[in-house]
C-alpha cells in the first residue's frame, strides 16, 4: 500500500521536465540580473529561453513561482559551496575567515545569480505583501554565524563581544558586495574578501597581550 505522502510515478518530474525547469530558472536569473526585477517579465524569460510563454507557465504558473525557485536554488548552491570550506577549518578564527572568504568567493563565481537575488530582495513580494527574502532568511543566517562566534568565545579563541551584533555586522558587510558589484563589475573580490576576513578576524580574536577590548 502506498503511503499518503509517497509520490506516485506521475508525481516525479521526468529528466526532460527537470532540465526544462532548470533552463527556465537560468533564463529568469539572466533576465532579472540584466533588466531588474520589475522588467523581467514572463515574456522576457520565454524570449531568452527560446520558447513560448505557454511553455513557461506550464512549468511555472506564475512569475512568483519562478522567483521562489531561484531563491531556493541560490541558497542551496551557497550552502553546498560554503559549508565544506568552513568545516574543513579546525579553529574558530579559521572558520570565521572561511565563512567570509567562501561567501565572497561564491559571489565572485556566481555573479548573475547574486545580482538577481539583490533585485528579488528589493522588489519581490509574496501574495500577502511580505518580502520573498524577508526577516526570517536573515534571522537564519545570523543564527548560524552567531553559533560559530559563540563557539569561538567558549573555546577562548574569541574575546567577549555581543555575538548578535558582530554577526549582523559581518552579514551586512557581505550583503553589500553584490550591489557594489553591479556598479563596479571589475571589483577585485579576492582582495575584498581577504581584507574583510582580516578585519573581522582581528575584531573577534583576543588581543595579543591576552587582554580584551571593551566587553559586550
């Protein structure tokens, strides 16, 4: 007997359907990155994909569904790229540096998707008016980074500071890069990553004398 939530063969997308959906998402990313969220219509996406609008709406009944597919894909890609690099480090300073450098390396190697994500963050809203990339997304990222920072404090590798404020500041510095990249395409992201990682690692670590900077 088939369980209530077990998919039937008809529910599982074929290889061709999966490939077509991926192509549509790719074309939507290009359209949003180049035209902006408001101007990246389903017609524009269809034009880039070389298919009719009907083909797009068969796979994604609305632009909103395409946008959610973009967000899910980019977040999943980011996690897959960053997590192994962070976990390969054995010290808290090393993991913090890897967190920042892998974030910016991912941005560097996925420029269009990240510029599209900026457009979505600013312009895309759900049916209830809430932001597609809203406070919950930020809260999850802050919680993950806070955990890394608190582990460093517990191990005695980081000084005493407010981990939430530090996490928010680091994430704001990282999130400022894609909009900057849209205006300055030749930005040296490797140098940018190295400097940001150095700034925040020095800010988090105990001073060389063993004392601590001002507390919380």
